[in-house]
C-alpha cells in the first residue's frame, strides 16, 4: 500500500462532527453552507468561502446548518517541515529549526482564513482534482 503525504476528500456533511485531534495538518475548505466551530472557544460560525488551517493534535468539532460541502486536505507534518526546510535552505540550518520556525509562524492551533465565495469557486476545479490524485485506490 502506497502512503500519500497529502490526502484529500470532498464530502457533503449532514450530521455533527465530534471533536477529534489528528496527527497531521488539516486544511478544510468550506465550499457550500456554513459550520459552527467547536474548538474549546465560544462557538463561532464560518460560511462558504472560509478555509480552516488546523494544526496537528488540535481538537476541532463542528455542527452545521443544513448540509455543508467541504474539501478536506490532510497533510503529513513531516512532509510540510521537509518542504519548509528545503525551500529556505539558505537560512534554516536543519529540520529542527524548520519545525521551530513553523511553530512560531503558526502559534494558533486553528486559523480561520476568509477567502470569499468567489475565490473558493475559482479554486473549485483544482479542489475537485485533488481527491482522485491523492487516494490509495
């Protein structure tokens, strides 16, 4: 079985997702509908056009109003650190320094980025291509 450093799925959700912590970086693109985040803070809604950047071991659950369509990318943490190291080889001495830099650049375990619906629609064809390119089938 081949291991992928990046895996993607696109789903339409119709029930609550309980809080769970993963051992990878997760990027969740809300394509249609809206979610109510449950991340140990007061609940907050996010709508289509929002991208969530979730750190490894961060817990996040969510509920939604009606159905919601999302594309989720799971990215191996070591893979991301390796890319950071090689892209900045001239200023980062080793992989441990790359890991420290990533921790300083992204101290919040959950970042909510508002791309907007129009930009998310433009990304739609690219997001649609990811799942078949990153599966083990």
